[in-house]
C-alpha cells in the first residue's frame, strides 16, 4: 500500500487546545488576568512564533509577576504534557494499519517536545515511524523532510498521501512533490489560489478514512 504521511500538531493531536489549557492554568496560578489567554494564543500562533520571541514578549508584559522559569516550563512542556489522542483518530489509524498502510508522522518542531507528544498519546504504537524537523535538519514544506520520512520506513515516496492542517507546510509540500493530499480544515475556508489539496476534511479521522477508502 502507498505511504501515508501525517502531520502531528493540530492534525493528529489538538496542540492548540493543550497549549490553551496550560496557559490558562499558568495565568490562574500567578493571579494574572484570565482574559490574557486571547493575547497568549495570538502570540503563540499555533506554535509558529519562535519560542524565544514568545518568551521575550511574555517577560515584557508580565515582568516580575511571572518568573522566567514558569515561562520556560509553559513553552517547553505545556502543550506536550497535555495533548490527548481522540478515540476517532486512534480508530482511523488502527484501520489504516489493519488495511496494510505504512503510516509515518512528519512534523516540524523540537525533537524532545514532539517525541513526548507522540509517546504520551500512544501514537508511537500506531505508526511505523516519525521524522521531526529539528532531528533531520529540514522543515516542511521542503521536500527533504518528506523524503526522509519515506526512507525512515523504507517505502517509496511515489504514490504517497500527505494529511495536514497547514496549507503552506503540508499541502504546498505535497503539491511540490506531485503527491496527493488532504487538508484538515477545522472549518476554515481554503484561501490559496496557486495550489489545492486533493481533498478537504474537517478533522483528521475523516481525512484518514477518505484516503484508505480511496486507494
């Protein structure tokens, strides 16, 4: 069967919900305004804002009211410690494995954080492998990280599918390689004109089920 490459954050797991829970707890613990969660989520930008920039902005905003160690703990462990795997996602991955698919996670991020999420949620037992940008030295949408993923599990890249929530990192990456893709929209409209996903799904289990029923 062809290779199925899956994004991690906000695709296989709800990274934003985990980060929001951790940030909300941090604000409460240090008696900071609960309404600041909106500012923090915007600042974080689903993890795309560099961690150093987030730390500096938080230090500037809160000063001595928020210790540096607390900021570092949030950014290093907040989302990773709280992510969960939805049962529907677990079932869809199990079906893919049963049907003979080779599943590999392809994610940008730091190795320790991303592997913590993979192991904590049990994804390490539901996929044949994973590649993380920090470890392989390449980031999505660059072709090298997808090529590394195929090599990691010993399956040809030709004919692979890519599932992810990022138009730029996942779908543009698939388009550049001539691969089929499913965009996990979470209800968002598709706004890109220069490329399109093969299919749009509201959440990842629907995306996985579409792929394994199509090929």
